[in-house]
C-alpha cells in the first residue's frame, strides 16, 4: 500500500482490489480521533491520516513534517 501511495496512486484506486489487510487504513483515523480528543500532538499520525483519508500527497506530507519547528519531546 505504501509503495503505491508513494507512486501517486490514490487509495480508492487500489483498495478494492487488495487481497491483504493494511491495518493503518483503519487504525490511523481512530488514533487521530483519540489524539484530537485528548489534545495530543501526533504529527506523523496526522500526516498519515491526511494521506489516507483526504488524498494528501505523501511527498507533501513528508515536507510538512520536515518543515515543523524543532521542539522538545
């Protein structure tokens, strides 16, 4: 799944024909929802969610992550 998304394919194009389970498709929205509800900043989960649920380009998602200001963890 990740390779196909990285090549620019949209999830809706290949998801129906997938024979394997890609758990991130279903877990990313749940994790994001919990993070938002608890006001927890999870930037990687947010970008994965944006790619999977809203069709954001993986390249743009990585750029957005790399452009974040450094912070203490």
